[in-house]
C-alpha cells in the first residue's frame, strides 16, 4: 500500500497546507519579529480563574460525574442557557434551542458548510475573506463568488447564474474582519440584509472578535438586525458564529452557532455525526466563568491591545513610504496593508524574514479565488509596542528598498 | 425565511435523528431499566486523579499558558508521543508522525469519511455495524456494501462492480463490536487483510473497547498484523482509531487515528479545516495521566463490568424462551440478541418500555442498508447485577407473551 493519493476523495485535492500555517513556524524563531499569527497574548489569560473553575467542577462529586461523562450533542444545558440569556440581554430574544455548542467557531463554519453546500454550489465570500472559512467550506467543494460589500455593488440578479444556480449562503465577518480589520457600518449591514432578502439566502455572521473593540461605537449584530426585520430570531436568515477563543481563552475549543431553531436542529444532527459533542468539562467550566470573565477579560485586554494597535498605526505612518496604505481597525488583531501594485508580498516574504527579521502573512492567502498579490496582513496581538515600532521600521525599510529596485 | 429545507445540501436528507438518541431519553425516566445506552459507569471515573491533573497543568504558569492557548492541528506533542510509544510497546513500531489527535473516535471516523468518500462511492461495513460510523460516513453520501466477515464470504472480485467501482475502504470494529459484542479471531483478521490486499483498499480499525477485555485471550490488532505484512506501519493499509472515552473518561473528547504518515499528514489537513485542533488542556491532562490511568482503570473497571456481563448472560439463559439466542462477548458493553424471525424488535420496544419497563436498542438501527428486524442490542455497562437480573426477567416475560400471541 503505497499510493494513498489514489484512494482519496475528490475533495482531497482542495486540502493543502496553508501558507499561514507554514509561516507560524516562524513564531518559534526568536530572532524574527512575527506579525504573522492571529493568536491572543497568553500573558493576558485568566489562569487562576480557570484553575479555580476546573477545581470547582471536579471538586463536587455530582458535577464531576457529569463533567467527565458523555453529554448531548447540542451542548451542555447551562452553557446554552447562558449564551441564550446573553444574546437576549443584548437585544435579540433567544432561547437555548437557538444555540448549538461547537469546537470553536471553526467547527461552526465546518458544520454550516456540511449542512448547506453540495459540490459545485456557490458560496459568497468577501475578497479578501477569512482563510479559515474557505478551508472549512472547501471540504464541501463549492465554487466561490464575491459577496457584495463596501467595494462590490453587484445586483442580486447578477448572482442567479446558469452555473450552480442561486448561491447557498453569504459568509461575512462584520466586526474587525480577519484579515482587513474592517467593520461594516449599520448602513452596510442593512444593505447586506437587503441583498440576502432579495436573493432569499442565509447569511453566516462570523463574530470572533466582538469583545475586542478599542475605539468607535458598537454596531448591532447582523443577527440582531435580521431578527428585527423578520419578527424574531426563529424567522430570521442569519446564523451567528461565536467563540470564547478571544473573549476568554482558545485552548478549551468552545464556540457556538446561534440561529433559528429549525436550522439549529439540523445542525445538531450534523454535529452529532461529526464528533458526538464538545468536551463536557470544558463547557461546564466556561458556563461557570462566562458571566464574570467575558466582561473582566474585555476590561483587562482592551487597553493592552489598543496600545499595540496604536503603536503599529503610528509606526506605519512614521516609516512607510508614499504609495503604501493601510486600514485603521476599531478592534480585533489585524491591519491590512496595501503596497504599490508591482510589489508581490509573497515573493517579498522570504526577504522580509531574512533581511528585516519580520514575518507577516501575504495577502494572496485570503482570496478564495486568487487575488491581489500586493497586500499583506499584520497582527499586533502578541508583540509589545517597542518591538512593533522596531519591526515596522525594518519592514518599511525593506519596502523602500524594494520600491527603489 | 421559513423554508430552511430548501437551502440545505443534498446530504442533509441523510441527517436524521437516530432511534438510539430518542431512546437515550429513556435514561432520564427512573422507572425504566435501560439496557439501551452504551456509556461507561460514571461511578467508576477516576475523578480525584483528573482533578489533580487539571490542577497540576494549570498550577504551573508556563504549562498553563500553553494549555489555554491554540495548539497545532495534529495534536499536542506529549500526547502524540505517548500514543506512539504505547503502540510501539505493543509491538508495532510507531512515531508521533503516525498519530493524529481527534475529538474522540467519532471525529476520527468523520475525518476518514471526509478524506476518502466522494458521493456515490462504496464503503464496506458489517451487517450489522456500528451506528456512529454510518452516521459519520453518511455526510459524504456513500453507498454501502457488506464487508466480508464470519457470516459473509464474497470474493474480492465480486466487489468490482459497475456501480461506484472499487470500494473506498472497509470499516470494522474487531474487538467486542458494537452492537454484536463479537471479536474477530486471528484467522478472521488475516482473511480480512487478505481481502483488503486483494482489492488494494484501506481498512479502518475502530477500537474503542480494547482495554475492556473480561475473558479470553487478546488477539493482535489489525494494524499490527497489517504492519507486519507490509514491513512497517508506514507501508500498511490500516487506519487505527482509538479513544480515551472507555479507557479513562469520555467527557474530555480525546481520541486518535494511528496509521501510515502519508495518510496521517492528509488527515491532519482535514482536521485543521474542521476545528483547528482538539482542546489543548484536555490533551495535556490526558498525556499526564495516560501512563498510570489506562492501566489502573482497566484493573478497576474490568471486574465490575465482567460481573455485569456474567449476570446478563446468566439471566438470559435462565429466562429467555427457546428460539432466542445471543452472543457471549469477551469484553466491551454489548450483547446481541436474536429473537424468532417474526418478532419485530422495533415494534416491541414501546411495549417493552410500557409493560416491562425495559429499554433496549432495536437491531434495525445497526444496518446501514436496512436489515433484520428481529434482533436487539443490550448494554450491561451502567446497571448492577440485581437490576440486570430483574430487567432481563421482565424482558423475557414480554418475549414469551409476544411469542404466545
């Protein structure tokens, strides 16, 4: 048995190692300043509180025997209840039956892809869009087309093509988007809902960075606006994906989908077939700490990340040559940089690592159908201000010399 | 947005609520003796040891910041290393690169289905077979055909049909099979490998109950036999799926696939797209306790489950009327009962719950292509001997009256 390739399904051709992943290896090289990752700073983790929560669950014999046992696929009742109450408090009445617990929001995207996409059908994403969403959806072999947004105003009718028919859903990260840092305005959100209403398609709202706003005013969630239009969450067309990975910690792998209970019911069956359920003990621990820690962590981490964002924006302004532009995110982890069109950021990366000791992610990684090669993503989440200033200075120097060649 | 049905992928038609799941609701009714579930007895869980392990990981600031952070998709290095060493100790030299960590063995099956099955292709399973495997594979829309086994001796050539071509892989649970309790002999394992060699197809060995042997002699794993034939694990055709769900506890959701590194590498990419990684903290905790707890739990739980198995076999022998037969498992949780052909166990279940206060799983749930309706699965894992004797007595009484009608 040597030729495994010959045994794989057709979809295996779309499972390839991501550039981002290979780059993350750069993290382990101490001499490289990495703006490539998108992970939270572990020095900000609420370690003592998490230790206390595990001890409390496992210290109570009755709760321990539940925490270590199988549970139900939809999620532990206490966590579903907390998430439903939290969504209700934020203005969208929501019941536990509107909630499915997943292994982080990545599994939320995989489960949605599995339920909605047959091979050859069309999914709408931004250009650029979140790489993880494309990786999840690729397993179900879609075509991609571009979701209307600030930079694309195609009419709904133009999406009723002969190839693959009407799109299956639109995917969007409305807050502090990965990779652009962009936040959709209220008007843009309403236009997106108008578009989805006109086509009668579901929208997937991916919202991992929601609690990480450093400036500007919060805009209502897409699911909130959709539920208001439809007369309630059960009649709305939005599936909202969330996670504790950025609001508390990522290592427990707990996220969720909130949406109309009819769709949630079917997603539960897909989740059950995929892995039975998310870790019981991790769900119980997060249900215990969520009420306190989501708020206290937001207070704790926002000033730190805000200072890093500001340091990166200031360094870009101080050092980048004319012709380079970048986004100014109100939250999240990412800044999206556009270089002059003739500079290929994928080709530049090797030089950046070798000559400037700086890692970033080339923009081409974020286009489902291939796209601009002169953009790049910077993350400011795990680097202190001085290191950011130095690293951006070196990167800007490299860009200057590339422009002079 | 009311018609969600119209938005789903084709595969959604194969995602339906399982009979087993609805039956599990019976668990919560105190007046019913349930032989329906297949879960471990939580009174046997190593709660103190698990509490100590979480405290140790989170009590060390350096380990805590790793445990609460994102990790790599293939699994935490310490856990991969322990599993590779354990497989090596058992006679099959294995490296960490031969191991992928999954969310229990259910996700192992889902990931294998995703990598190997395109719509309409054929997968070989037993008749009956494990329901969870069929649920996982169904998402990828296979046809099913029957894997040769003790009761089926079709030639390899008979599987090279015009519909769907050669099968993609064969799936089997060689030890204490769910639902039959059956264990394949060494000769049967070798015949299965001969068959797979002749067709040149992979075999998936699902081995959740391996540590739960109560009598008889251990038989070499399928992957061990295959690696011996092929000259090493990297050249063999078996993907071995394991889990801590029965050897330690299920609530952490940690399992694995062990196999040739070429296939494991591709499975890692599928796992990454599905949910990035399995919970870091749960992997680290299990890596810490596995060396001690896998062995000590086996010592602790075997006598308890053995006594329950023996009580159920004795009660069946004492109470069941002539014409009823059953398997005598050497381990695991299940006994497979065959009633006279005209008794439909699905129809009988409602009466069993109402008149005999006994729950079981009708055999029809375990046939991928539909099958015998006069069989049923009994589990002895969570019921004490006296309750087993009483419950089997009442069930036998019901079978007697059904036969007399």
